[in-house]
C-alpha cells in the first residue's frame, strides 16, 4: 500500500500555502465570514472547530475560490485568488485536494471513475500525464489511491453501493490521488460511528506521515483534533499510536474556533485547553478527551 | 419602495448571465460530445413515444371536431387545410414543447438540483470542470437540436391522424386531403413552425438548468426546483408562442 508516486508541486519552506487577510463574506444579512485573517505554511495542520453555521465550510470554499469574498484578500500558494477568473482558478485548484462534507462523489460514475476524475479533467494534470501509457498511468494511480484507503476492490462499484464510511474513504482517495500540496477536509468524521471515525482519522494521519501535506480539517469532534496533534500512524502495525515527538508534532498543529463567521480562537491545543471563553470551552467538554 | 422587484430582477439577470455563458461555451473547449449525445438520447429518443401519441391524438381530434363545423358550410373537404395549418403553425410546436418541458425541464432541474445539494457541482469545480460547460451547454445543444425534430415528427403524425379520420369517417379522398393539407402551407407557416420549437428548446433547457443550479435545502429543495422549472417553462412557452405568432403575422 503506497501513496501515489507523482512528486508534489514545489512548495518552498516558509512560503504561505494559504493566507486570509481580513476576509468577509455575507449571505444576505447572515455573516459567512467576518474579518477572518490567518496564514499557514507547508507541513502545517489546522483543526477548525465551530457550531453548525459558524462559517467553517464557507472558509474552506473561499480558500479554494469556490466562493468569492465580499471584501479582504485570499492568497493560495502566494497568489491572490479573490478576483481570479474561474478558468484561471482551475490550475491552482489542481494543487489542492478536498473532501466535501457530503462526500461530493459523482453518483453516476463508478468509484474508479470518481477517483480518476481530477487526473482526467484538471488541465495541468491532464497535460502532465499525456503521452505514452497515459491511461495506464491514470489506472495505476487510481488503484494506488484506493489501496491507500483500503478500498482497492471497489473499482467498479457505484457510490450508492458503499456505506457512509466507505464513501468518505473514497472521497479521501479522490482528494489525495493528485498528490496535492494542500488538503481540505470538511467534517471527515461527521455522522460516522466512533470506530469508522477513528479509521478515517488514521487515514488522515497516514497521509500526513507519508507526505507531510498542509492540511485544514473542519470537525465537530475535539477528539479528531487531539488525535491529529498527538498521534502518528504506524505503517508496520497499520494503527495510530501516540507520537514519540509530541512537542514537535503539536507545534505544527494549530486549532481554530469559529463563531458566527469570526475566528474567535487561534492557538495550540494547550492554549485551547486553557481557554476561558465559554463558547470555545464547549468544544473541549464535548470531546471528552 | 421597489424592493419587492429586486429578487425577480436579480433572478432574471442571473438567468440571462447563465444563458450567455452556456451559449458562449459552445465555441470554447473542452467540448463534451458524449454528454451531448447522451442528452439527445434522453431528451429526444426518450420523449419520442409521448410526442407521437399526443401528435396523433391532436390530429384526430382536430379533424373530427372541425369536420362537424365544416359540414355546415359544405366545406368538409377542406379538413386537411385546417389540420395542417393549426398543427404546423401552432399546436405542433406548442404541444410538443409543453410535453418536453414537463418531461425534461423537470428532469434537468431535479438532476442538477440533486447534484447541487450533494455538493457534486462544487466538487466538479474543485476538480477542474466548469459545471456550465459540462452540464448546461450539452443540455442546451441537445434540446435545441431535438425539439425541432420532435415537432416535425409530431406535425407529420398529427396529419396522419387527421387523414385517418378524413378517409375512414368523412370519406374524403386521399389525394384531396393531402393536396389541400400541403398546398395551404406557405413559407411563413413552416418558418414559424420551426423557429418556435428552437426558441422553446432554449427556454426548456435553460429554465431547467437555472432552477437546478439554484437549488437549496436538500430533497425538499429539489422537489421545489423541479415544480418551479416546469411552471416557469410553461409560462414562457405560452408567452413566446403568442409573441412569435404575432411577429409572423406581420411578415
């Protein structure tokens, strides 16, 4: 079981992968984002907590250029995307993998076709894989990505034939098949039983272990963030285990809390646990960790 | 004061923008020929049986009802003219468009609406595909191509329905029926009989896509989008048939 072999696009250490500068977006009178500013660099992980409707998904969609902000500036790989045309955004999005909250799998396509979709439709990736053996390369990468999420046997099935957890894993395979420089996970464990949820988190840790990809993960579960900050994936046992270098690992994992479109907390896990804001503390209490 | 007009005006503006982008995509790559042919099959071949049936029945009804009135003036032999003009100018395009709108505006709205609420449209954009290019433009091309063809078939089958009544119930000769039916038609009739379905096709495809892409609120939203698409498409078809008919009166 290996992660797809294509080398990741170059991301210079110290370069901002994502930067939000006073970004606001309103849906009518409802604030989606309200003056949000943050930046993250290669290899960093952000865990984003917030109540339903607090703007978590909106933040991910704005970061990807799927929604345009009303004001402020959004930079993706150091390029301002707030005013880019859709056609120009496609090439930048090819360097980002995303797992949608609802999965976002195309229900009329097979699992193999779903995972192959970004390889066959993203202009820069299509150009990169054109030439001799093109289709074989795509098929191999699809199989590698599906083996990565341990679903290599589902190639010809349709999404409706899979369970919720399996669909989420296919979504992860589709997100990582392009070996992106940034991964966005929107509620990867929402609605799943604890065992399946932990399997999903183990996959995210496995991906991070292999490629150290910059990651933003939206979640309701404190436990998800705690695992990301303190655990690593043991490839020989195939299980999560407490990281030996917790201090080092925790330094790259930061926590955000959102409330009504505003970023009300930005800090480490220790700072989160010490927070006194009652809204922020709600996410700790429910975690039970 | 005019705030109540804001939402419909904005909707209309969005509709026009979507329509222009869909048409503009016809001349821009990538082209999704497979999707166009698939939609032609769904919209054209799929609508074929119901269009044939309604076309035939409208010809039969027209011939039977008109024959009664024409008999009073001793003009029963002219039934072919009445059936021909009414079907080719008005009823063929109108009935076919209403049927295809009921079948396909709703189908398009529900399909695209379901994709919208399950984030498949966002996924498409995130994975390098313009949903307007991939979903809207193929449906527009397929409907604009298939609806005029379906209308021609519907007109012809309607004329056959009228001929069967003329021959077996009214005892009118075959050549009398077909000659009168053919000779009454002038280029103006055939022109509007073909332009109408083309315009209706644009309305059917674009209204279905527009309401599909605006769907919000889960499965209930999909149902609402579907119903709204059919009602709005039908209203547009009624309005446009009157307008085009009026324009052709002056040509």
